[in-house]
C-alpha cells in the first residue's frame, strides 16, 4: 500500500502498524463496551424493545412506510419544482445582459446563504396568512417551498457550472456555423450540460432527502423522523430502537443515491460520445459556496 | 414598526447561533482532522473506521442526530455532559456535540480532498532527493494540501453556520427558534423574515467572501 503520503512499508513500519492496530482495536472495543453497558443498564437491549420491528408488520405499516412515503413525496416534489427554476436561474446568471445576470445572481446568492429551516418557517407562516391551504396540507407546502427556494439556487449553480464545464470549442463551433445565442444554448450547450451534471443533481438529492427531516422536527410534517417520534411514544418511549431503525433507513436510501451518482459519474467519464465534461459528486460541495459573491464567469456564452 | 423587537432577545439568539457555530467549528476541526489522518494513514483498521464513520454520518440527517442526542442520549440514557439539571445548558451542549459529530465527517472529506490534489510526483520527487518521511510530509505534501483545503473548509464552515438552526428542534434558543416565536406572536411576517434573512446573510456572506479570497490567494498554481 503506497500513496502520496507514504511509501511501500518495510519490516519496521509493518511492526509499528500492528501495534497501532492493536491499540486502536482496544480503544474501539472499550468504547463499544461502554455503549453496550450503558444500553443494558437502561434496559434498552431487551428483546421487547426491538421485537415490533422484526415480528408483525404494525410498526412498519402504521409508522415507517407512511413516514417514508411523505419524506419521498416532499423530496420528489421539491426536485421537480426546483429543477426548472434552477435551470432558468442558472442560465440567467450566464446571460450577456447585466440586467438579467445581476438580479439572478442576487437571488441565487441570497437564498443560498439562508438556512433551509428559516425558509421553511417562513413558508409555513406565508401559507397560513395569505392562502387558504388547509392546515393539514400546510406543513407539506411549507417544507416543499423551503426546499425549492434553497435547492433551486443550488441547482442554478450546478447548471451554471455544468455549462461552464463544456469545452470552449463547443460554443465557438456553434457560433462559427452561424447559430444564434438562443440556438447555441438550446441545441448545443444545454443537452451536453444536462448529461454532465446528472451525477451532481443526484447527489443533491441526498441533501434534499436529509433536509425533509427538518420539516418533521420543527413544522409537524409527518415524514419519517416525525413518525419515528410518534412510534417511539406509542411503544413506551422506545427512542433508541426507533431512531436506530430510522437512521438505518436514511443511511440505506442515501447510500444508494450516492452510489448511483458515483456510478453515473464513472460511466459518463468513460463514455466516448461526450466531450468528457462531467460535474462530479465531489464538485457539488465545491460550488456550494466556492464562488459566493465571487467573480461571475461569463466567457464562452 | 420595530417596537415588537424589544419583547424578544434577538441579539441573545444571534449570539447563541454564533457560539454554536464557533464551538462546533473548533470541535469538528479537531475530530475531522483525526478522522482524515485515519483515512489517509497506513493502518487498514483505522482507514476502515474513518471510511465507515464518514459514510454513515454523512447519510444521516443532522436533525436525526440532534434529536437523538436530546431524546436518546439525554432523556433515555441520562447523559448530561456535565450540564447538571439545567435544561438549557444540557441542550446547548448536546447541540454542539451533534453538530460536531456531523460536521467532522465533512471536515474530514475537505481535508482529504486537499491531500488528493497533491500530485503523487511531488512526494516521489521528494523521496528521490532523499527526504525522510517526516520531511516529505512537513515540507512538501501538507503545505500544498492545506492550501487547497481552504476553499472546501470554508464551504463546510458556511454550511455549519446555517446548520446551527437545526438546534431549534431541541429547543436551543437560537435565531430560527426566536424567529418562529416572533412569527407566531406578531403580525409582521415579511419584516421578521427580512430581519432574520439579513442576520444569516451577514453571518455567511462575508465569511464566504473572505475565505474564498484567502483560498484563491494561497492556492497552488498548477
């Protein structure tokens, strides 16, 4: 095993590694022992606390599945609404006209610098004050509004980065054969950019799924975390078991999404048909704030 | 028009937000650096632990972690983190713990991405001219890695500042919770929202601008 940090190891380094491994194993075992001891002390590992998840379907059909359904509903709605909005904002930020570019930039930077929870609380009050949405539906509306406002601006940055990631020759060739700006964007840049940014969009989905839990904790939206809370109360303050199951579901769901995004990215990088421009999974974090208020790149478009 | 503000401790709430952010930032920088060291180190078991930690923690919503800290750790297992019987102190500390555990996974990834930007040739060249392991690390690899970690770390910090609002879920009196109270009691929705939005823009935008500038200034040109 060799990397930029260390070379292939000799006998002394190997011996030292074994010592490290043993010490770390002991520390890990001690920590695990402490956790298990604490859980046993509070009777949290008894079968009675866990059996409802393994025998019978009540816990799943009454609490977990409906909760997961709401989580997915909010996430999917948010993506479907945020994508076109984000595309419009992203393209507007690349406009040649200052009066289009600057307002779009202000909107994007504004909503990116405000926490989603604040946007959700705002949405909830907005719907109860100015609309006739029934109070049962309001939490869903508020959660989706918050997610859309925030993620549209993040997706706008992804779209912008996706278009900028294309080689300059693409737009130069398009202009050389006499395409107008509109045709250049519609026929040449966007179709390629959409493919290039697919992995980034999928990994943004993970963020959206995680943020729906905020709606459950603060806005009484009946998503997975909120129903875990109700479930825990129903089974007699069964917090540890309920939260463990819910955390495992979130991990499985998001891990699947992340893996899918990485697979897409690898596939796109290999593909010979594209220009090879890919906006990877890791790149999303970098755009998230790398250019907050930074210089607006407008060359090429 | 601004009279109602006197009934609420908005300044105190913003101060709580800042405290949450600073304490968690320091905590997650330390724990994240340890995790990053494990993930890039030569010991397979530690590498496995670092990878597992990052992949598990990154995929759990922060809300679940913080709510679990309050309902699970505190109310079920009776962990108070030395807060005695004071409900507010305990929840504040639990929020810092949750934010730290969550954010350190991202700090670890930011540092690791910094190390990954250093071309292998740099270390190979350093070894070829006879530098020892310690010299390679201290003089060649880490200085370059830290420089390219500035921008990713800045992103993590900005996300952290925004994530402190999640502490509202366990009743820590920070900005989002006070906003919720104000909106419920006053008929000033747009004004209140504008004030709160301004608070966060002021907290995050200069941080991003400054660290982005630093990141560009120290970046290694390749």
